[in-house]
């Protein structure tokens, strides 16, 4: 029977079994990210979702490439994660969070915070070839419109 005692014991077991993921935010990263996130509203319903778990879920999704509905049960429901994703995107916080994580990574590796040079490989910036392929594509597109 689900009494309050059994529920709390089950919750303790679940918490003990909960494993971390390699994509989880580390404590030093969280100290930099937390002040940028929206604060708890002074009025209205209290927030039940921990934003750190939302950020962890978003990082997991980016790294694994999984769909919203395929998030593991260790994270909040996908609807909640998507809501916060949209809210953070509107505030353009992901660029700031990315830049902070990059600076922190560079500091941990004892490098300058901002890169001093960039390298472009000739294979990654390949110029388009001769006009035969683009002419063929234009020809196929004009035939499809007929």
C-alpha cells in the first residue's frame, strides 16, 4: 500500500539509484550559469522544476541527438524541458552560456580566454566545381516546373 512512509522510502531509493550522465553540468559550470537563468517569480505558483536538471536534459539532447519524447526518465518531462528551451531561446541565453563554458574550458586548460588565431583548412572551405553540375540542377528544376 502506498502510505506516506512507503512513498518517501521509494523516493530515497530512486534518488540513490539515479545516475549522472557525462553531459551533466559540473559545479563550477553551474556557478557561472545559474546567475544568468530566470529567477523564481515573487508571485504566482512556486517553481517545481530544478533548472539545473533542465540544462542537463538539454545538454543530453544535444550530445545524444535524441528526440524530445525520448528523454530518459531521469530528466523532467519533455514538455517541461521544451518549455524552458523555448523560454531560454527567446532570452538568447544559450549563446551566453556557450561562451561562458568555452571560456571556462580554456581557463581550465591554461589557455587564453579568447583565442588569438584561427585556422581554416582548405578541405572545409572547398570552392564549387565547374558549372556542369549547377547547370544540370537548374535544367532539372526548370523541367519540374513544367
